[in-house]
C-alpha cells in the first residue's frame, strides 16, 4: 500500500485497515512458528504498511487538533 493511498483514507477506514493488517501479521507469525511460511517478504511489507497507517492516523489527529484551536 502506498503512502498516498493511506493518506486518502478516512480515520474509520484507517482503523479497519490497521485491524486487518494486524490479523494478517498474526497469521504470518503463526505460519512462521509452524514452519509453513512461504513468502517471508510479506512480513516486512505488513510491518511497513502498519507503520504507514499509524503515521497517517497521527497526522490526521494532529491536523484535527490544530483545526479546533
């Protein structure tokens, strides 16, 4: 997921996407522990996507806080 795509999402959509990615990250960790993980690069992609979403959420919160002042 690209950063511009993440920035275009609403706060509710960001929360939903974050939840989906966290579930996928859990499943990948479980696959790794059982030796069934085939695409090891996906773990890194998921971790970075989660970071992008959290950064966008923080920026939106900061922007909303500045608009209320």
